[in-house]
């Protein structure tokens, strides 16, 4: 029997799965980690320790016998520069939760033009974009800037350690704004040269392409056989969407995790101010995406704040609180916000507190605030043919039910929600021709429908939520700086 391995480097952990070619998960390995937050607005990880080190450990834990391919996805887009021996110059700068390049975003937008960037790249420049982060690195390095350095996102760094190949998949490249032309699906070389002269660019591939094989040194560390094919992979959210069959135009994945993330498959490229048009997973495809900056991380913060009470106890307390949290409204902007407000200086706000409110009210208000943010984003997306809910936050049911109630949408929850690593395993199998390209391993489990009894309460709550940010923005900006 043949097997494939998928590996995903997430914000909070690295997970690997070993699967049969019909999608049965036979083994799972996991290592937890956390980003470093050395300064306000900064979010970093150490590639050798948090990315390669964890991948080595989870792969070594799995049986590599009869493995025909491996594929890696990762949090992103991130950026780290390395020397020729793949030694990182400094810690990796993470995706949109790292907001240090605010100045570079403004400068590049003025230099190239906001409308021109939106039209060519499919989205406005934001903290999610790699181009401003590279420009920040050039500014920080000064005369020591090395434009010929290799630079990586999380999964491509691991691919390089496994194979020696320097690649970037088209989806991740399409988040390297303003350096990728979404219509041509190729590097915008003229803008690259204008912004960062001489910048070296990796070879572009599609996520399901085989890009190399495991080298001898990587085999010795991971337990994989030398010569095992390696498939390119992509950013974790897109691998997860692929894992649950979000592949047809109109399909939308709603991912419940450290952040809320949205991926919708498009019939043709389109631009929507406030959302991200990107290249998709399958060759030539396009997607529309959005992401909040903090979601599940706020619930972890609240658990720590309340003395580390078991999360099941917090959930029970929150479930006992009526819809609307008895007058609480929470803005979940604890790390600034990405879509739809694009404000790195936004901050969390809890309005309406009284002495009767307890920890259960705070958790429910957190879920309701996140759900209001989801509704804002879905309103910009417009109607989706099908919404598939994935991620650790789908467990337990309270969070997903609140989102359905606030946003007024149905959500399908699949049987297998193991995450991006499962999509990587399928990409690995497709990439080496072990299964046909159209293979879909997902199976639906249940559907969540809105509770009509909460509709009036949540209409009022949503109105208050949408008014709270503009009402407090100027004050919050002064406090943030």
C-alpha cells in the first residue's frame, strides 16, 4: 500500500498526517509553538527552530515506509531572507498580524498609485502584503541590504531545506504585492525593479507541482527516504480550503482558528476593494479572500486572563448567557485589523461592561464580536453558493452557531477537519499522479442553520458593532501611538 504525507506549519503548531491514497488518515504528529511578539505591531518566528525544527520532529515521528510523496503548507505570506546555506539573516516577519511596514505601505501606495495597485495586483496594499515587508528589510539593513539573497515564506523555506530548490507557488506569490500581476499570473518585473532593484525572485510553480526530491542530509534528519518526491504546497488557508472541497466557483471556506479566514473560488479574476484577489490552488484559478487579525487568539487571551480556567468551563458559562451578552459589544481588533477596515492601529474595545458581567459574558461577547466581523466581510463578498466551516473553532458548536445566527448563513461542517495538512496530503498524491487531479476526499458531516429567535437581538448588536469602531477610532489611534 502507498501513502502520502502532508505537513502544515501553523501559527500555533506544526502538524503532519500520513494518509492512504483514498484519504484515510493513519497517523498524526504535532508540535506546538508560538510566535514571538518582541514589539507592538511585530510578530516573528525563528525559521530554523519553529519551522524546520518542528517539521523534522513531526516527520521523524511518522512511518516513512511506502511514502510516495510529501507536501508542505505554512502560515503566510511570511518573509525571511537567508544566505546561500539557508541560514536566516534574522527572524521571519509574519503575515498580516505583523504591522511594522505601515510606512512602506503608504510610500509604495503613493509611488505606484492605489488604483493601479488594485487593478494589477487584485488588492490594496496592506500589512498582508510581502512587498512592503521586503522594503522594510531594505530600510532596516541600509548598506548591508543584499538584494540577491533568497527569501522565503514558511513552507518554501522547508521545501528548500528538503530539496535545495528555491520556489514560490503562484498563490503565495500573488500575496507578494505589488510584485505579482494577478491577470498575467506572473511576476510584475518592472515594479520589482522600480521598488527593489536587483531583487532575486524564486521560480514560480503551482501548489500541486512536484518541485524536487528529498536530499540525503534532509533524509537523515527527517526519516524520509532520499529521493522522495516533494510537492510545492501553498499558504495554509488555501491548503485547508482544498482539503474540504472548496474548489468550484461560488464555494467559500470559513476557517475558525487563531484568525478567521475566508477563501472563495472565483469563476474569473475580479477586484473588490477591501478584499484580496489571489491566484488559487489549481492551475490558472483565482480566489477572493479576506482575513481578520485576531479571533481564536482573543479567546486564549481571555482564558489566560481568567486564571487559566478549563476552556470547557468557559464554554459552559458562555452558553448560559443569552444572545447579545446582556449589552456587551466587543471589537476583536487586538492586533489591529485586516479586512474590512485595514487599520494596523485599531485596538480591542469592550463596551457596555457592568458589575453583573462575568467571564461567560466576555467569552460570548468575544464570539459575537468576531461574528459581527464575519458578517461585515461576508456582506462585501456577496452571496456564496456554499459555505464550508473548518478549523479547531468548529468543535463544540457554540462559536459556529453564533456566526450563523449573526450573519444569517448556513454552514456545512465536513467529517474531516484535520486542517491544511490533510489538503497537503491530497496535493502530494495529485502532484505525483498517484490519484487523478479531480480527486476530492471530503465528506459533509452536518449543516448549521441560523436560529430565527436571535435575529432581532443580533440586528441591534450588529448596528452597535458597526458604529463602535468609527466612534472610537481617533481616540484609539492616539492611545496606540
